[in-house]
């Protein structure tokens, strides 16, 4: 089996969107335990911008992107799957921004019938993130109230739907009235437009002054202090992203002062570290997609050649829902 030439995004150093270059690379046959996947749709996620900018350091030079869906075209010795299988991934290797990639089969999941490539690529990472946040980091129960920042984003919209299916009263924050309407339609009981409302004050009003038992915060620096202030005593802040930058260092005494609070910084990779965990999480997502509990809103589609524009739009917070890139 010979190598094949494919187009792929590479970065030599970290920086702005302009550091991403679409180049021709030689893809060798898959090694033991590996398969070749011809990409059909690629997911765009905020973590990609962290890797590109250097906020989350990765070895360089490198590919970028963690999530995609496609078809197996070659199988290495001892690997799972067969040629023609439809698969998806979101925690295998860097390099999803490419026409084809070699990946460890243990980090792939089969796409069930009834789910297309675009949906799988748009939903897997965000869906698995939603799954571990509300089922395992802080298992939400019917009748509970929670706060979720950036409710109109890709994770936010899936979170709202999943929370609604559990009977959870989810409060979401957004930056515009259009996003407020979108979030409310996707399951949020209340939506706060932080551009014109005080988030802490409004949360206190909605909870009769008590605050919420858990805040899910993927924004970071701009929302961290308000997130802590929205918690009830012994509440938990789940800080799972840094869309606005890393929060300032935390004086742990603040947690005592505000009521014996908890803070955790979980990652998807930790919560899907084993193949069993990975596939249980993806199965929970696919099951809800097929049942109609979750519906993916693909707000934007970009060709791979426009990957820099896609990053600018994502970081500029002008996107809504999920974004996919087409190779």
C-alpha cells in the first residue's frame, strides 16, 4: 500500500488564525492498531483555538482539530473496524483539519444508522462534553436549577436540550436577544442577556435569593467571579473552558468566604480516558440524537480552505450553534 497525498492544515508556531497553512502532506498506510479515515465533515471547537494560540501548548509543528466523521478506507494490523465503516472521533489525535488521517481505532466510535456525517461531526465532542458535565461531573436531577454560560453556543444548545429532558431548570446567559430566543427554544427555563442585565442579581432573583447549586462556565476570565457569586453555599463551579481567557488566580480563602464552595476544572480527555468510557459517552449522545431528545443546530459551514475565517468568527463570538468544516 502506497502513501497518499492529502491536503491538511499545519502550524509551525502558535499565534492568530493566520498561522494555519493548508498544505499537501504524505499520508502513509495505517500502522498496527490504526485505520485511515477519509473525512466527510470536521467539527470546529473552541479548544482548537487554544491549541492554535498556545493557550494549551502542543508539540510543534502540528496539525489541528480534534473532531471529525468519515469512512474507513484502510485498516492496519490488529485494528478494529473494516473498510467502509462510518466512524467519528473527538479525542484521538490532533490533525482533524485534513482530507484524510490515520487514527488509533481504539479512539474511534461507530456512527449508527440514522445519523449523517455532518451531525456526527457537529455533535460528538460537544455532546460528550455535555454528557460528562451534567451526568458525571455534577449529576443533575429533576427539579434542580443550574446556570450555564454561553447558552447559545454549540455545547450550550445541547446542554439546554439534555437538561430539559431531565426536568432541570436551566438558566442560560447570552450576549444578544437573538441568542436569547435561540437558547430558550432549546430548553432553557430562563435566559439572561448579560449585555443589559446583571447576571448575579438576576440569578438571585430567579432563585429567591438562594443561588444555584452548580454553575457550568466555559467562558473563563469574563465570567469566573460572577459564577462564584451565583452559587449557593457548598455549590460547585464547573470551569470547563476559557473562551475569554484564563481566569485570574484564585485565592482559595474566597471559597470559604462565599460559603464553602467547590471548583473543578474537568476535561473531556480525562472523562473519556478509556475506550469503554469513550464509547459509553458517545452511545449516550447518539441514543439521544436518534430519539430526538437532542437536535444539532449547525449554524455555519466553511470549506477547509477558509479555516482562518472560521477561527476568527468563532473567537469573535459571531457564530451560533455548531460549526463544521468541509474538506
